[in-house]
C-alpha cells in the first residue's frame, strides 16, 4: 500500500511540475515547484485517489510538503477510515 501510494503521488506531482528530479523528502513548496492553486489540486487528487477526506484542520503544509509526508498522511488516514 505504501509504495503504491508513493508511486501515485510521485506521478501526480511529476505531471504537474516543471522538470525536476524530485526526491522523497524534497519540500515542493520551498523549492518553488508548486503554488497555492496546485496545492488545492493536490488535496483534490488525494481525496479522490485514496478515498479519504482531508479535514480543514489537516490542511497543514507539513502534511503536503513532500512525497514522504504526504504518503505518511495518506497511510494514516487510510488506516483510520
């Protein structure tokens, strides 16, 4: 599950950012690879792809700033469904 989620997240982010070699722990916001509009698209992707609901209080940059963090967030939400 974790590796599949990570692969899906990598593919989604990779298809929306300029060519950049993205590592698991790269902060996509700090690197300037994404903007606030893409952040909302990322939230929508996560909700649809993994059948979870991102609550308002979970809309923290730490949950979404890297592939590693986002994978952990998705895994935690999926377990707690």
